[in-house]
């Protein structure tokens, strides 16, 4: 088997960041920038309200909701109390760590498994290929709530209740991630693979050293799919975990709303923390995978 | 490209066989309606004289730290050192469905769980509660009658009450003064009428209160059932097993019309959620509010100059107040029924009214007669208004409390009722809403006929 | 494997082709096995179990064993006018929201691949709603769309009439659409931006040489080249909107006057709140069937040559 490096032809989908403007006229750019600012601001406003609210006492949040005044976005009393009570007193920090562990493990294993399957579905031709692809599509069409209870009973009978493994396993087979990678792989010219095979490369080498190396964006997007799917999981941990020490963050967060009262301040603090992790991870992933859709490569 | 078909055929056959095999397995399992085969051993246990050594799992929406249940659990383990308690908390909104799913696992966990009193009939009918009659029916007289009756279904006892509730009319003296309104009397002989209350509330709103009147829980059957009952209506269902919808009567339509009217002119707010009502009154933004006794400790630490009166009644109607709270039920599949029974008895009965009431730091209205005395001795009732409140609570729980309707179809009932109230609040015509909801409920209850 | 030989020997190349083919199939099986096993065991088999459960009837709760009932569940569902309304409402909801969301996501994606300053920041801001837990989003939007809340205040300030939003049967479902779109558009924008960036520069250069305007370029080059990511986004969005129910549960409970009772919410309530798991399974089967129809339509629409 040859040990020569696999050549990646330049150009095509793996090229560097390109630049293209509809017109380089400054007026058009200014107009587009203005639109971008307005759209982004409109989108971020509700999230900004939650962020600000996480630093206010609950009563301040509620009293400023109506009648409307500038106090909606300006706290009359800033406090770190929500965060300290949430993280120190209520065991939310442990839940956050549990969630982080489960999600990272799910992404690492899930990406590997999905990439392998997507490669097979995009590149190989074999009888039953369409059946397998149909199974992949159907798997993410079935609402999870419909199968959650019988599946949880199965898991508990297999001894996977109250275990981190029991939380990770359902996140590994993600049909959407397979679908996403398959679409991307279909766009990679077959000539690359043929060239690699002429060089004597085996299938694993082609997948891991060729396809994956030029699939940064698709891998990151699929990682986001898997990560968010597990990060926001609520029903599954509720059914499968009865030991509070193993519970995940979304369930822990829901406890801020009790029977008779709702601690909006703490809820917002937990919401900010839960939003922060995927947002920051996205930024980190981009650096790691190089060019990425969120911050690079304008056209 | 020519294909070599032999390995493919073999591989496809094996995978197909595996798929068919596992499918068949699961079809038979699911078709049978459940996994485990063990049937619950109903009864067959008594409360032992010496404690067994056991660990029991308890499921609740209350937190060990956030709701101070740790104190209660510690006290129990001190009194019964050989029984250890694994206390599990789930979010309140998910409690009911979590109980359903866990008990249906048939593995015996949790051994004890918090049961909402009006749902006990449904729980019993589904086989999710253990029959407690032989062990606990002798303690009937230690409980308030409505609380005990909530646990009865088909003449058997299925859960022990540990808490109760009622409603009072709270008012903000400052806001009333601003509108030139007199404080309502705290005497249960001189109840306000709803009509008078709304007139006054409107005046208070016009004089500057943000909210004229608030219900503690808008659009909830718990809060609003007594409105129709005061006018002579039924609790909402009647007939065999209370499985016939009965809220289309004149009394119900009249009560609903009144309910819709308080929002139409802005006296009560349309968009305020139930979680936001307490903070609104505690923040001094509401003139009048009908809410439960759990507001009292919070009022002590707030800056509101408040007073308390009995819940109003319709002119010409008979007083009726909401009631009911939590009970404890036992899992019929539990493998530690003796230990669970000891826990039940300690929580609801032992130590002069139940360990739950005695050791819970915050005041909780007890379902037991003795526990009520412990409750009224708490600090929160030491002020003059506190004493007014204590008298009212004592009177209402003993005389005007009406339980929510007892039916195995309670969950569908309450969901549809709450939706109906919300629709009326948002301006729907009461008669149309009542008819639509009756039809919806009839469909939902078909499975029980 | 050594370098290819070009001698006209017949058996050698044929054997090597067969060996290569067998090797490819071997790797195919190895690569496919983990996902296939996991999907079959954790999704497909339970889904078949749900279909089978829909053919049984049981007392609510899941403890009392079920009895076989054939299509009785389906018959009672279709005999209920409220349920038929729910189906129609769900289909109409999806017919409106899916194209709308994809269109907006596409426009936003196109906007954010332009050469404007801080484009990475704008994309991130649009993605933030995706990361916010849905309970928080619903609280924020519930407060914003409160009849006495900020959005009505802005409308009044601009001279319009305050709207009832969630308190009106005519507007509540539209409000749910707004919230679902706020949450989802950043997500789909991400995939479409990747797709846009993958379009080779040469095609745009060729279009410039042909003096094609931006709209023609968009229709004749961008859209066809976006076919693959667009299919993914369309299908994924369709599924997401068909299984949407949490905002309904948190904000409207299916009201007012059943105007926001979507099929997934109804199925969730039937299974989890009422405990009627078999009836709920029948509702989910119907939901998945309707979803499948739309998804198949989309696969047909965006099909490429040589695929099916």
C-alpha cells in the first residue's frame, strides 16, 4: 500500500474563503449592513431581555414587564444572586457537568458513526442502498415522544437506567446528521476518490484522510445537530434517571418553576448558562476546524 | 460494473432476519401492553411493630434544599433509623406523567409518591396506587373529612392526605385607602359579595392600582369551581361514577359570565399568568386578591400593608371555597411495602398530626386535625391579621370547603375545564364555550363508558 | 495493491475488480453497521412497536393490559370532528410555515454571505435563539406578545391598534409561527450558508461574463447548486414543524378555542397527560404518515439525475 500523501485538488468546494460582492459600491454595502444590523437586533432582543433579566431579582423582572417603560431593559437592581443560588445551592452545576459529558461523548461517537454511514450511502452503490437511506430518513421522522416510554422501559430492563451510558446511547444514531453529511459527500467529485484509489488508498483512508478533511463545515454542522439534540434533551433524562446526582441540566432548570411560585431570575440565569455552552462551543469548533460557516468565507 | 451477488445475498438475508426477529419480539412485547410480567401483590401486608431494614424511594416535586424537605427526611430517619429514604425531586409540571411512567415500569420504584388529591380516583382505577384501607382506615377521624374523602374510591382508601388548602381574600390597605374604600370585614358572617368586590376593585383600579382584582390561579378549576357551586351548580360532573358532564346548567353559565365580565372591563388583567399573581400582590400592585394561605409567610417579609377577609360569595348564593392539596400514595409494585407504610404513617399521622407538618420549617396547612393546631401555632399567625387569617382558615376548611369532583376521568375533565375558563377569559361566549367543552369531554370520556 | 497494469490479460483485472468490489462492500458493511444497528434498535423497532400499539385499546395508564382492537382507534379518531379539525389545522400550519421559514432563512443566508463588515457577528446573533432553551424563549415571547406588553406598545406608538395576539383564536397560531421561526431560522441559515459557500466561484464569474443580473444569477446558478443542502433543510424543517408542540404546551395549552391544537400537541397530551398511550400512538402514526407524504414530495421535487 502506498504511503504517499493523498492529493487534494485545489478549487471546488474545498477552496479557501472567496470574496464576491453584489457590487463593491459603498452605498450598497452600507444598505446591506443596515439591514443586517436591523435583522440581527430584532432577533437578539428577546434573548437580550433574558440575559439582562438573569441579573435582576424576580420581582424586578415581573414588575417591569407592564406597564411598558424603559425599565423593561434596564434593571433597577443588579444582582449576581440568581447565579450564585443556582450554581451553589441547587446542584445545577453538577447537572451542567453531566450534560457536558453526555453531549461531548455523543458528538464524538455520533460524528464518527454518522460520517461512516454517510460515506457509504453517498459513495457506494449496492442493492438496498435506498432502503437503508429510507430507514435513516424515517428514523428522524418518528417523534421521539412516541417511542420514549417503551424505549425507556427497555433501557431500564437492560440495566441502563440511572447511567450516563443510557443517556449517551440514544444520541449516537442521529439520522439527521447522517442525512446532512450524505448530502455534503454527494457534492464531492468522485474523481477525488478515484484518484486516491489509483494511488492505492483503502476506503478508510479515503474517508478519514480525504473526505473528512475537506468536510469541515458539514462536520461542524452535524456536530451542532447532535450536540443540540442531546443538550436540550428533557423527556429522556426524566424517564431514565431517578438519581438526582446524575440528572441533566434541562431537567434541573425546570425545577425553578414550582407548584406555586416561579423563580424567574434563577430560571433566566440557568437559561443563559444553557445557551452559553452551545454558543461558545460553536465559536471554539470553528477555530478548530478552520473555515466555518459562522465567521468566515463571505462570498 | 459487474456485481458479485453471493456475499450480498447472504448479508442481506442475515440483516433481514435480524430485523424481522427483533420486530416480532417487540411487537409481542408492546402488544401485550407492558414489559414485566409480575402482577402487584395487592394487600398482603400490615404495618409491622418493629421496623424492617429497608431503603425506600420517594418521588415528589418538592426539593430537599429548596423546599426544606431535608429537615423532614432527617427527622424521619432519626425516628426510624433502619429505614433509609432516597428522596427524588422532579419538576412540578412533569410530576404526574413521571409517576405514570415510573409506576408502569413495574419495578417498584418509587415506593411512595406525592399524589394530587383530585387525581386519586384516576390513579386507583389505573392500578397505580396500593389499597391502604386495611392498614389506615382506622385513622379516619384524625383527618379533615374533605381531605380524607379525596383518597376514597369505590369505598376503599388509596392515599393519605398530608396537606390541605383553602382561599382567602387579601387586600392592600394603601390602595383601598387611595380609592376611599373601607376594609372588608374579617368575619365569616359578613362576607362580601363578588358583585360588590368587583365594583370596589374597579374603583381601586381607577384610583391608581395597576390591578383591581386578581385570582391566585386564573383559569384553573381548582380556583373557580366554587363559583358555580355557590350558585347551586354541581361540581362539574354527575351521574354514575361522575362520568357525565354537568356544567351546562344555568348556575355554571351565570358563573362563567361573571368570570368573563371581570376581564372585559379591565378590572382583572387578561394576560397575567398564574405564576405572576403572587409577586404582583406582594409588590403592592394589586388591590384585592383571592389566594391561598401560602401567601402569608411571604406577606410577612413584604412591604405591603395588608388585611385579610373571607372569600366572597355570590349574592343569594351559598358560601363555598376551594380545598384540597397533596396526599401520599404507595406503589402497588413496591418491594418495601411495610417500610413504605411506616413512612406514610409517620408523615401523615405520627407525632401529633404527622411528621411532615411538624418538621417542615415553612407553615403548611395540615390535613390532620392535630396538625392544624401545630400549623396555627406557627409564627406567621401571631400578628392581628395573622389571627384573622387563622380564624378564617379554620372556619372555611371545616364548613365551606367543596372538594373537586371525584371521577376516574378527572385528568381529561380538568384539562378541558381549564381550557374553557381560559377561553371565557379571552372573551369567548360562555354558553358556546360550555356546549363545546361538554361535547369535547363526552368524547374524551367515551373510553370510560 | 500494486500499480495498475495495462496488459490485456483477462482473468487478472477481472479478479482484481471482483476483489475490489468485495472490499468495497466489506467496508460498506463495516461503516454502515453502527448507525444501522443503533437506528434500528433505538428508533425503527420502537416505531414498529408504536404502530402495533395503535391497534390495541387499554385503560389509561399503561398497567392494565391492552386488548386487541384492530382499527378501532383510527375509526374513533376520524369520527371525532375536533380531531379532523386538528388534522386540517396541522396541515395548513405546515403548508404556511415551512416555505416561509425556508424562504426567510435563504434570504438571510444570502444577506450574510455578502461582503459586509462584522458578518460573523451578525450570523452568530441570528444563531443565538437556537441555543436558548425553549422554555426561556417562550417566557420571553409570552411577555413580548402580552396584550399589555412591548410589541403592542410599539404598535401603538406607530399609530396602530393593539393586537390580542395569544388571547385571540385568529392570531394565536400565527404567534406560534413567529416563535417557531425565531427559534429555527438561525439553524437553517447555518446550513444554507455552508451550501452557498460551497458553490464554485467559476460559475459566478461565468455569469458575470454573460452579463447576468443578480436575480437571474440567483435563479439560474445559486438555487440549482443549492439543491442538496436545500433538500436537507426543507426536509429537516418539515419534520421539526410537524413535531412542534412545546411552545403550544407552554403558552396556549392548545387554545384559545382549540386554535393552536396541533396534531403533535394533541398526541402528546393524549399519551402523557391522559395516559391513553394506544390512542396517542394512533395519532402519532397518522402524524408520521402525513409527514412522510410531504417529505416524499420534497424528495421528488429536489431530485437529481441518477437518484430516486
